[in-house]
């Protein structure tokens, strides 16, 4: 059962967050570098919690709260990176009237 559903979900969501994190890493958000790095890594931590909670829930139903925590964390992480990236691609250039072509990877 896990090979049919879990592995597809694990690898599919990992690749989605790899691409979203790659786009987010190029953002010039006024964050400290450590906040940006943490925002990129948090979805993978929540994905691990989500998948591990499926197995742990088989042993005890008390671990079902981890499923909710993992899913909520995945959603919030994606939303945060998605909104920051779209804001900087679509809204910010119109406000600044120029394109920022600096190396944003290390900001």
C-alpha cells in the first residue's frame, strides 16, 4: 500500500518543494539569510513528519496529530514561499520601475 501511494506522494511533493524552493532562493526578500534557508528547509522537515506519522499512527492513534501538523506545515511553507516569489516577480517590479538583476541567491 505504501509503495503505491506513499512513495509517489513523497517523491512528488519533494520535487514540487525543490522547484518552489529554487525559485524562492532567488527572491530578494528583506530577510536574513538564515530565515531564507530555514524557509527552504522547513517543507522537507514537515514532509518527513507527515510520512513518518503515517507509520506511527499504525502503532498508536495518538500520532494522528502529527499528520495534521505535517500537512499544515507543508501548506504554510508552500504558501509563504509562493506568495513571496510571486510578489517579487509580478508586483515589486511595477512598484520599483526597474528590474533588480543582482545575485539574489546569497541575500
